[in-house]
C-alpha cells in the first residue's frame, strides 16, 4: 500500500534510450533535486491500496500493483505548500527508527534555492509496534498536517493538533505517550527531522 499526502499524475519522460512513464518528486535545477519513479499508475491523495513499491533491474524503486512479494506500507510525503519566503517545508517524525527514507527530493524558490526549500520523501514504515506521528510543516507559512500511522496500518490525517485532541476526546486511543503533544501551543515535542 502507498499513502500519499498529495495527488500525483503520471507523466512521460524522455531519456536517451526512450520514453518512460512515471511520477516525479521534487524539481530539477540548481539547489533542487528531482527524483523520477517509474510508474504506469497515477497516485491519488490518501491510501492507494492496490499499489506498492517494487524494484527496477538496477534496484531503484518503482510503483507496481500489489502482490505477495511487495507487501508493506509506503508513504509519499510532500511538504510544498506555497512560496517559501514565508517558511521552508519539512517533515518530522516521533520515532525515526520506525521509517526508512527510500528517496528524498526537494524543490526551491529563488536562484539556487536561496529563498527557501521544500522536501518530498518516499518512505517505508518499518515497524507497527507502536503508533507513529509524522508532522508535515508545509512551505510558505504556518500550515501543518499531522499524519498518524496506527499499529494496525491505518492512517488518519489531522489538519491541526486541536482536531487530533478532539479525536482523542471522543474515545480514540494511541500507543504514543501523550506527553509528546503540547495541545496548548499546538506542537509535537521530541520529533526528529526526516
């Protein structure tokens, strides 16, 4: 399964050896890094249950239909939100050991990215022993997203900590220590940057 916090349309890129369908993370250029991932599928925002990550002949990731050989939870996280002069885009996580960064790309504003940057990630969730929170800080302002990965593999997205607190208040539970969350200041403490 692949979860994505953005919708990505497949495109055709022309290489010296021919045309290849796939999706692009990041941007090409100075101060930027573009990653092209072969795919014959579009990526919808949310859970893509019929898709998974396989390997190319050179051991690079590619998007494939789910099969017994490719079972796992993968995530495409994009932090682009707007013009970066008002803030860079980045992501953090409650436990860095629960994920593996398979690919990292970035985009930027200004010559050589001097005004600001944002990141895109292809992640693999390694462990479901406890819940995992990914905090996405979108570029261009104060907007955030809180993505909760539950021990059963379910994913719930919250636009604010207040929305997450309300979800907890109606009887839902998590395996994360609630002391990680500052509900007054709307922050998650002790997160590690991805």
